[in-house]
């Protein structure tokens, strides 16, 4: 068996558990906000995406210390790029159109951010992941009154003059 098959080699257990736990809690805070306000995505995908991304981040940190291959080269930037591109595809599923209005952009962006938070936790920057999660939750809470009102409606419909209107 390879080293690291059943236990971490480079990262201490307590660090790995802290990273996983905080990726769950940080993403859950965003997901619960979306769930409570009846947005298109409930809280579970946020946690699943962040937890899986955290696992990939931990893998990137652990793999060089567990492989016997001296030529092994892992570029964390490529892993981040691949994970975030895939999560962007998932976030696109949260977007929907209702008439001339596109809805779900906040949920799509927050699902993408859950992946980023998971990767950041997995790579050990817990303070950064916490600040990002806090910033997103605060943004949603403070901006709610501006985006959930009849006063603000973006529309592509024609005005009486035949020109495009943005109300």
C-alpha cells in the first residue's frame, strides 16, 4: 500500500479535520441564507460542492508527499482552474429566465463561491475562506431590500416609443 492510503502524511489529522469542518460550516452559512429566502438552490449543494472541493484541495496538498514518483508535478493553479470551471457549469443551472428577467444569478455566483471556499479551506487558508463566506452572507443580507422589491425591475420589453426600456 502507498503511504497516505489510510491517513494523511503531510497534513496533521487535526488540520485536515479543521479544514473539512470549516468548509462545511462556511458553505452551509451561504446555503442556509439561500434556503431561508427560498432561492433556486437549497443548502445541500453548497455543502457538497465545498466539501468535495476541500477534498481536492487536500489532495493537491498531500499527493506530492505520498507518491513514490520523483517526477510527479502537481500544479495547484490547474487543479483550481479545472474545479472552478466545472462548478461554473453547475452554477449556470441555477440561472433561469422569467419573461425578460434573468433570475438566479445570486445563487449561481454563490454556488461557484462555495467551490472556491472549499478549495481555499482544503489548501489551508481558513481565515480567507471565512472572510469570503462572511462577505457573501453580509452582501445577501444587506442587499435583500434592493433586489426584492417592485421598484427595481430590469426588463428588455419595448416602451411605447418602440425603444428598449430599463426600469
